[in-house]
């Protein structure tokens, strides 16, 4: 029976800063609660002629937009630093405790920054999406999705009540790859068998 390489239904793992050819320093974005959503929308401009009225006589592709949403739950400060505090978006630092406080140890904090006028592509990294069965990631690279150039941006709302669980919605803008040897590709549906293993990352 036919099915999608990444499966038709089920959860996944999302690995940020994945390197297909070397171990690197990837970050597993999990756990999450809700739907991890990868969207792609083609923009199309209509070509018209007066004699056909409002009906288009042709269409021209005018760009494709791809985005990824990851609803992160129960995140550590390191995970938040690698996503909502990524690069210029924030800074994780130790704040020494001083008088009049008498703490046991220094405090590790994440400071989020305002963003304006900062480029994203230069700091974009690859993302790997792999299906999960029984809480174990699929080890077959042929079942993975890799997005070449991604950069996070923030769109979360933390709620404080007696029932709702707090979620950091992390959104990733996915850019066409502009590196030498690529022609605007977004990524791969299925990776070669020699791709870097993900065992131990998540």
C-alpha cells in the first residue's frame, strides 16, 4: 500500500541546526504540544486579456513562501535561548547575586531583545523533521525532511490560568537556498543514506 515517506499520521521530532555531513551542535526542539505545521504557499499572478473579462488567460508563478511552526512546551532555558533568543534576538547570561539578596547560587537568565533592521538569512540554519513511532525517532534518512535555510521569529502568548498549559510558539521563516551550487531550493523530502545520524540528539 502506498504512503508518504514520512508517514501519513503521527508526531515528529524537529532538530534545529542539523548538519547532514557533520555532527555539529544540533538542538532538539521538544517536547512540543499541539501541531508542528509546515506550510508552503505559491503566489500566482494572473495574466488577463480584456476580451475574457475577469477570467485569467494564463498564470505566472510569483514566488513561493514556506514557514514552519513549532509549539514548544516545557522548554529549558537552553532551548529557549536557541530559538526565541537566537543570535541577536536575546542573550542567556549569568547574573551574579549581590546584596541585599542572599541566594544559594548565581542566576541563569534569558533576556529577550527588540528586533528591528536585522537580516535573517545570514544566520539561517538547517532544520530536520523526522517522524516518531512509540516516542522513538525514525532512523531511516529516507523518511526525513530537511529544510536548508531557516530562521526563527517570535509569535507567542503565554497564558497564566488554572487549566491552560503554557506554550512558546516558535515560528521559522524558510528561505530559498542562495548558496553556491543551489538554485533556490527549499529542502529535501528524503535524505541520502549517509546523512548524519540523529541518534542521541533527541
